[in-house]
C-alpha cells in the first residue's frame, strides 16, 4: 500500500518513506486530503534534479519535441527539458504562487519562447499536442487522469512518472534511482497504437511525378499503406512530430489521402 509521510512543520512537507519524525497517512483513506486541508490534488514536492534528468533521458526527449509536465512545481522539469534537451516544454500549475515562481524562473533564464507556463488545472487542459508527458502525482491521481491521457495522447507518446505507477498500464521500464536520502522509482510508458499514412495511389508513380525536398522524399518513399509513423520515424531518425508535419504537407499536396489511427 502506498503511504504518504508528512511532519507537522509544513502542510506541504511530504516524503514517501518511513521517517522518525514523520506521521504516516494512508492516501487511500478518504479522510486524507481533508486532514491535509489541501485544496489541490497533489502537494508540491520537487523531483530531485538527477531524477528529472533521468526521466527525460528514459523518455528519450529529442530536440523540438513537446514535453508537458502535469503540475509545474518550481518549473524544474520543463526548464531542464528546454535547456538540456532542446524541447518545447509546457507545464500546468494550479497554485498561483508556484505558477508565478515558475514563470519568473523561465523569464530570468530567457526561456519564454521554449517554455509555456499555464495557470490552470491539468484535468482541464488539452494535452493532445504532447510528445512526452511527465508527472509526479499520486497513484490515485494517475488513475483519474488515465482516461484523459488515453483519449488525448497520440500513439507513441511517452509518459514518464516519478514514484507512482499508472494503474493498469504496462511499463516499458521501471528504474530505481538513489539520491542523497532516499530511493526513487521512475516508470516509463508508451501510448499504444499505430498511425498509418495511406498514399493516394501507386507509390512508384507518385514519386516519379513530384519534386520534394530530401526529408519529404525520404518519408514519402517509406509510405506503403502498412508502415506506421513510428516505423518511419525510426528508419529516418526524424522525430514522430517531424514525420507527422511532413505527412500533413503531403496530405495538403494531395499525395497522402489520410492517416489511419489504430488505437
Ligand atoms: C509533487 S509536485 C511535482 C512538481 C514537479 N512536476 C516536479 O516533479 O518537481 C505536484 C505539483 O502539481 C500541482 N498540482 C496539483 N494538482 C494539480 C492540478 N489539478 N492541476 C495542476 N497542477 C496541480 C501541485 O501544486 C504541485 O506543484
């Protein structure tokens, strides 16, 4: 059973292991949140930087990909995603003070064009543009956000969760990390499904009659009505986002009729 640990000095001090000074609370107990007197789904507990870096590495965040962190805290995940991994990052924070703190840090670091800080509730924001979703929530909150992620995220999107698993999903990787005073778990998931671009006609004829740049041509040559966007991305070393953008150009040019999505 997942236990939450806290002490009396701060309503937001939360640990996840036995501690001499900590009081133990069962998060599955409905009285838990009233006890904390906390209007939010999850309190602010920052992910240590080494764990943040490992989460982003395991998710294989690549330049230009869109990383969404559910609950910014002090913004450390989106800031590292933008600075060290070249991502376009966004985070959603419900607490005004933390939203403002993250916004200030982002401005001080000159990252406004690469990090979007949203003041709001992650249950209500559109996540469909994400390539990677990071979270440090609670198993019970993961369970509640699961249908939204399943509905909105595209096949192949990586979801990486610190310490709390997504009930019912099969992780690709579960890694234990040790940092200063406690151990951490990182769960990596991938949204299942396939997106298959369908060419308008016989590929040989299409290719003969068009003039495209090298990347568009590389992608077009791999489209056969069976290969998925993920396979094309692996073969070309382009991100899935980049492949999708090229395919949307090819649709505009009338070379691809549709993208079949099989979830
Ligand atoms: C455990 S902290 C993690 C912060 C950061 N992601 C990290 O890993 O360092 C969870 C954060 O989610 C925020 N939060 C809780 N419920 C939320 C909701 N419904 N919408 C947006 N943010 C929320 C909290 O205020 C807190 O900052």
